[in-house]
C-alpha cells in the first residue's frame, strides 16, 4: 500500500515544473494584502558540523549538506563552497536573545547598545538573556550559470564580525557605491576554544554589470526605506557553535 501511494505521489509531482507555462501573465493578483512587514530577505547560512541541515531526522535537513557549504535558509538551496556577492546595504544591530538552555527566543533588535541595555533591564527574564552585536550585510547572490540575482543577508556576529569588518574595509578601499563591485564569499576551517568550525572569507572579484547595478540600486532603495527586513526568528533557529562560542 505504501509503495502504491508513493508511486501516485511521484506521478502527481511529475505534473509540476520550474519552467514558466505560457498561459501565465505578469499580474500580481492575490498579493494585495502583502505589505513590507510580511516580506523578509532570506539569509545566507554556513553549514557547521552540528548544523540541523546535516541531520536526516531534523526538519531542516538538506540532502548533500556538508560542513563549509553555503546555503539559503529560506529555500534550503545549497550554493556550494562559495558565492558571488554584491553588497547593497549595511546595518549594525544589537539583538537580545534568551539563552537556549532557558527556552531560547528573540527579544528584540536595537540600533545601539544603550537602547538594547535599557530593553534588557525591562525584561522579566532579562537575567537569562544576552545582547549580541550583529552586522547585517544585505546584498545579492549572483547565479554563476545565468547571472541572475536574488536578495540575501548575512547576519554576522561574534567571530564573524571580523569578516564583516574586512568586507566593509574592501568596499571602502574600492570607493564608489557599495553595490558597484562583486565579492566572493567563501568559507574556511578555523580553530576555536571549543573546537574547529567554519567561518566566512571574502575576496575581491570585479565590477558589476549595468543590469546588476540597476537591480542592486532598486534593492538598496527598498532596504533603506524599510521595505525589506531580515527574519530574526530564522536566525535564532540557525544558531550553532561558531567561533568557539555557543550562540
């Protein structure tokens, strides 16, 4: 019986394709109620040895996930060992997280340490929470096969802040708009106080094309005007032992 059901399921799935049918139009009906608050930018994740994406019994499991690979936390698409990244917007935030051993959970994002500390003091369970300095690197990932782009954000904290500063430094040295150049984001194995882990790397690639520049400018305007945001809850679920610290 189970085999028969599985065959029927495969038969139904075969009806659907990623190729756009000719009968579809460019209308956007059904999305009238979707506002900027209902849309978040996917995050760029980095597979670690303890990542749930490697555990077959975990709902977050991704077939083929290996340590050091980059992936999209929303679509679960594996990008490989590196990606082509166009930085678009940068924001420093101070996030409050509850200790995972105490139940975990996101408690708020703030633009400066003073605001975060004030909010922490007002929490009933503030003694079980901590403030994490986080660099939000908004940008685009370029598909190397066809040059198409998709929005992404790298949420970088603790040991990853070093790479974030390097990226910001390269961008400043290159001059011009933040989104005028392409960078390669990769990964490398690093040793920490609690063991080995993978961290991000960043290198110069070159200038963007006119098409990518125009698209990046549109994304920049959307993010800077508050029409895009990052999902903090997804970030909480992705926390792993990185840089010798448990976050």
